[in-house]
């Protein structure tokens, strides 16, 4: 039996400008992969050089230009994901966005889960659990405000496609319709650092991200133009008691030296519906109305 081959894939643009942990993300993928495909969009900084500077022969770069006609609804994000996915040659493909990191403690578990899934033709994808950091590396988001799990590994059937705004995946049927992937839950963690940046950079990133979903008029009317992001949008935060990936240690130390102000008690009041459903989830594990872009098997 031939060994399973694994491709990693990702996409990125303006990683330096918006302070993405891009290098850390890619380095956390490399130990798992036979190749790593990165779609690098033309931007305003040295993102391409950042990827090249990793200096690993397994990395294959696809240079792209983002299509502004696909910006609303985040469709351009799925398009860029699909550009990278189409270049993958492995039996299985592991996906990370540029603000996501896999802990090295979970590498062996992920290898085992891919091996098990590969031997079960009913499994088309693997679900991973999310840890969402907010404002600092010491607090994580809690409750239904934060998605708990997403597909981050897929069987490379050539029918899989990134969906919507690139948060999940589906498969395309010969009829032209799409279908949900059959996904197996794992205990592999995705450390999401997209809400941990210096406040000025985060404010700029929020404005830029909004343009991936809305036109300029909507952004001007609805997105704050404040110079500093307030980090006061979470309903509930909890102290983080675990360890961060080794790939993140240098970045975390540099950010701690910057020492921006963060108050974990500055949270938004939770609507009654959210309070009730969060209470039920805490006591039963059931998240009422949870969005599932997959069929769990």
C-alpha cells in the first residue's frame, strides 16, 4: 500500500500590512505536509518575500490577482482558496487561513485521523476545534458568538470546493449542484489569532475585511473609522489556561513587549436569546441552531 500523501494549502494578501501570523501558520503546517501550496495575492507589502523567506522546497507559490468583482459576500476568499486547492497533489489536503495555527502537540493526532479517514471511504473531510483569541493571547472567546469547529482537512477528490466566504467546503456533483461533505470530528485544535493585533492595525484590518463583504458605501456608513480598535465586541471572554504553539512564541513575546491596553471586562451585553442558548450549551453541550456546513459521520 502506498503511503498517504498530504498537501497543505493557504491563501494570503497583505500579511505584513495587517500583521497576519503568516509565517507561523505555514510553519505549523509544514511538518504535516509533503507539499504546501500558497496562493499569494498581489498587494501592498512584501508578503511574497515573507513566504519565499521560509526557504522550504516543499512550498509552491501561486501568484494571483484578486478579482474585485467577487468582493461582496467574501466570494473572492473562496476563489483564492480554490486556486491553491486546485494545485494540490496529495491524497488529503490540510487547509489553514493566514491567521490560523496548528499546535505541534496535535500533529500526531492529525496524522492518525487522516490515516483512519483515508481507510474509510465514507469520510470526505475532518473537523477541527477552534480556539479563538481576542485582544490578547491570554483570553479566548466563549459562547455561540464564536464558531466551534470547521472542516480543515479534505480528501482530494477534485470535486471539493471552498464555499461562500471560505469558512467551509462542499463538493460539486456531476449535475452541477453542490452537496455537504461527510466530515468526522477530531480533537485537533485550530488556534485562531485573527483578533489579536495592535489596536491600530486591527482597526485598519476590520475596514479592509468589511470590503470583502460589502460595497464602499456600506463600509463608509457602517464600519467605524476610529484609528484604534476598541476590543469591546465580545459577549464573553475566558482566561486561556493552555500553551501556545511553539511556532508562535517569538511573535507573542514581541507583541507583549508592545503592551497595548486590553481590558477583558469590556464586553458587550448579551441579548436574552444568546444568554439562554449559552446557558443551555454550558449545561448540556448542545448548541441550539448551530450552523453546520457538513454532515457529521
